[in-house]
């Protein structure tokens, strides 16, 4: 099958890598990155706009388009493709609002009886003050709109919480959820869904979960501490009710539904929904997937998962460590030369490109805040983690850095 993967990050590199290991796939990526270019034909000049994605898919005769990031989904790329009769793995703009608007997500959860943090949607500073007062610290203030991972502030500082609410305009202010977080991905066909392996992400920039929230600094799967049956519990309490509610609204959800869960003392609660694969959790989840990915995504895109093969997972574990640019997440420095010391290969590991490009002289340079992912695997988390860190140490980027404690406690 000819497959076009839209996006240019570590998540898309992981998707292309999984697809490239399966016979019969002819792979394209737009815009792609230099790492993806080793596995697929890339189209660096194609922007994320729906009409450009549609034009490229038509030109290639793509049998399936897989959309990685949220922006093209919220902009209607999946709608444009489906209207043109092209199979697409990714929700419509209306269904992607589950990520595009925090208040919409809360409405769907209320309607469907999905457990989540109590919240208020606030449009004025007076409403925000009242909500902050009623919950007390720690304060959780979320920009209602998409904010590329920068919309959420969790803080004990009332003045900082008030300032964030003022800066965002419409915000959702909610109860603080105290529990370990789990990322659960479900492949959805509009009516039914198949869960992937639960994973955990490290959202804060620095060791010991300090510093600002980021897109994610590392991840691991599986979760040795998770209660048995967690994925099935989340399917029953969260994923299926969400799919039913969206279908009743006339906006069936076809694509990847990402539930960010908090396992609180009072039970499982939804922290957020995303309309796409998580980054960097996808890097570890797909590393463990033994079942071919292309037929699974194609079946979901065709609206019928009933015939899809039951998923099998490779034994063992995977860990990924994100190599970030100097200044990430506030002001990432771009354009730094990346050198990868390839003289000694690190066993059971590989690099995925996240924010890289090719410089004028053909060298590899950084082009984003999260630059590379070092992925390691092994019979357990300790071995996977050792492989990922050994590989990360072979990368040379001025000012580049990573967290040292990804999956440390779990190992
Ligand atoms: P979100 O974009 O909604 O996932 O928020 C980003 C991160 O902020 C989450 O992964 C959590 O670590 C944290 N967060 C969001 N909402 C809450 C909450 N209600 N309680 C505690 N932490 C939260
Ligand atoms: N790693 C979190 C996300 O993809 O939103």
C-alpha cells in the first residue's frame, strides 16, 4: 500500500519506522525530516494546510494518509481527504475538537459520564478568580485553545495562576489530580476501538519532575506498576463512552484517541484528550508492537476494525530519552550542528529524528526544541534505559541536554 505520513517529528519517524518494517508498504512523508528520509520519500515543501496535503496525496495516489500532529487535523485535513475519497487515519476537524478545545472536551466528558477533574470554563478574570478560590492550590489553569503544549500551568502561586488566566483569555480551571499519569492510545474506527500498550511520559523539563511543562522529555512502556486490566478499564470508563458521545453528536471519531489519565486515590480520571498519537510515547509503544501497523490503521480508516488482527506485543520494555535544544521549552536555539559518533554502535538502540534538518552544506542541524529521541529496548526497563542513555551519550549538540531520570524509579 502507498502510505503518506504527515508530520516531521519523532512520532512520525516512529510511525514510518514501524511501517517500513512491513512488506508491501511504499512510504512517503510530508514534510518529513532527514531521519525519515532514510526510510521514505520525503516532501519537505508540503505545508500542513489541508489543500496541500490533499494535493500531494492525489499526486502520489496514496491509499492511506496517516496524520501525525494535531494542527492539520483541527484545520480539517482529514475532512478534505475523506471528501476526496482518500482513506485517512485521523479524526475530522469536528471530532478533533476533543483536543482543540478543553471546554469542548469537558462537555463531551460530562455528557458521556466520563470521570475527570471538576472544572469551570472562565471567560473573565472575575470568573477565573472565583474558580481559583473555590479549588485552592495547587492551581490548574488551561488555555481553552490549542497551545502546542504550553497552555497548561500547574502552580502553587496564585498570582502566577491569575496572570496565566489573563494572558489566555478563555481558560478551563480545574481540580488538581494527584496520581500517576498514564497515556492510553486507542485506535478508533468511529464506532469501536482497540487499545495500545499503556505508556508513561515525563512532562516536566528537568530531573525530579521540576521545571516547566514540555511536550514530553521521555517515555517508557510497558508500565510494570500499572494495575492489571488498566487498558480494559479505560476502554470501559473512557474510550467507549467518548466514541458513543461523539457518534451521537454526528461527528464519529476515526483515528487515534489519546486519553491522558491520572490514577488518583478516588479512581481513574481523564486529564486530557488528544486527537493523535502522543509524542514521545508513540516511540516506545510502537517499538513493542509485534502486529503489523499498516493493516490496523487502514482498517480504522476504512471504518471497520472488526476484522483487524488482535494485537500482540513483544516481550520486554522500551525507553526513550528526548535530546532537547538549549533553551527548550521557552526559547529553543535552532541551527546547531549535530554530530553522531557512530564508531561504536550501541546494542538494542536507535535514534529517531524529531527536530532536525539538513544544513546548506549537507550536515545535520537542529531545527526544533526536541531534536532527537534515543530509543532503547531490553528484557526489562533497566536494560532498555541503559541502552537509551548509552545512545544519547553519543550525540554531540552544543547546549543540547536531556533528563537523566527517565524511567529511573521504574528500573
Ligand atoms: P494537558 O495538556 O491537559 O495534558 O496538561 C499538561 C500536563 O499538565 C498534564 O500531563 C499534567 O501533568 C498536568 N495537568 C493537567 N491537568 C492537571 C490536573 N487537573 N491536575 C494535575 N496535573 C494536571
Ligand atoms: N507527550 C504528550 C503529548 O503528546 O501530548
